[in-house]
C-alpha cells in the first residue's frame, strides 16, 4: 500500500491528563510518583524524547496548569511543549489539545497521561502505521475469558477471537481526528477512546501490536503493579537513562507554553 505521506509529516503528540482521578481515593494519579518520577512525567519523557514527535501538548485540569507546567519544564528535556486547559470530559480535553496543535502537523498522536510505560519503539511504530494508513492504534489481543451477565448471573461467553484491547498512543491524520472529534462532541458521543470517534466516520484503523506493560492506571490498586513494572522498566531511575537520551537529541532548554490565563504566575 502506498504511504499517504510521501515524506515525513510533522507529528504533534497530545497527552490527555485532564481526569479527576475519581477512583483514586483522593490521590491525583497523574502527579503520584512511580520510582521517584511522577506518572505524567513518564509520558512526557517518552514523547518529548521521541525523534518522530515535533511538539507535545499536555491537556490538564485548570487548577493543575501551574503544576503541570513546572513538571514539563523539569522533564521535557528542551522539547517544544504546551500546557493547555482540558475539558470536563476526556473527549473535550483531547479536542482542546488537538486544536492547540500546530497547523503544520500532518499527524496527531493521542496518549493517555495515565499510561506511564509506553516505549519510544511503540510510539514510532504507531506513527509509521498512521503515516501509511491514515489511522493506527496500539492494541493487544484479549486473553481473558469474557462473560456477559444479567443481574449478576452469567448469560453467555463472548467469542474472543478477533477481539483486542486498545491502548495508546492512537495516531491519526490531523484532518481525520479533527473532523472526528468535532462530530463526536456535536453528537455527545460517549467515547472511551479516540478510535471511537474515527470509527463513527467509517474510517478504518490499523492495529499495531502493543505491550501488556503499557497499562493504564485507573484505581489505587493499580499502583502495586505499576511499581513492579517501573522497577523492571527503569533498571534505575529514568533520569539516568531516558532523560540522558532526551538530552542528547534535544536543545538544553525547555520551552513550555502555558495558556494565557496561567502566565505570569510561579516560574
């Protein structure tokens, strides 16, 4: 199949970090630490250090703007990064981030800020697939037995053949995801990932084999597994490995852009 882009298209990354951590018993999961590094910082490090990413946009709650800007300044390694206000839903947060991206970007990668273990290799593979096909998402085959139930009683077993659990990043041609998100918000589509908005347009999405370590932290109990993955993932703190790699490929100063309403505060 001929690539949709004959030469390298600019790619913006949107990290969705506007959630309220409702299931975390009062802990803000995005700023909680894993191996001494905040959850959100791990996602920032991965995308800021990826050679295929030209800018990073982080969409956060309004009250977390200053905290997120300080975090990005510390961990972005000189990458071009913006912090924008998210919305009251994930779809609105992603929409705000996508429409804050550079108009020169031909591709947009969207990632859950609560997935701290994505690798540069998986980011690059997903971008490459989107460059060729227009839309791509990391996913892993479903391995658990799935049941349907009514009133707590099993009513059937779901055939898991051909079933996948999607992950992020999910990468799309810019014009596709902008049209898809605009339509999804107009229809009040209840989205659990960004592929759903693109599916509603009838556009095919290419699957890229994901990694089961690329978990999403949702509940407080997920931190035990995440700490174990962090220990294996790091082999030491990210600042000794991943951040050194970023420093070798990025300029020494970090350019963090805040929303106008947040500027002029703490520096």
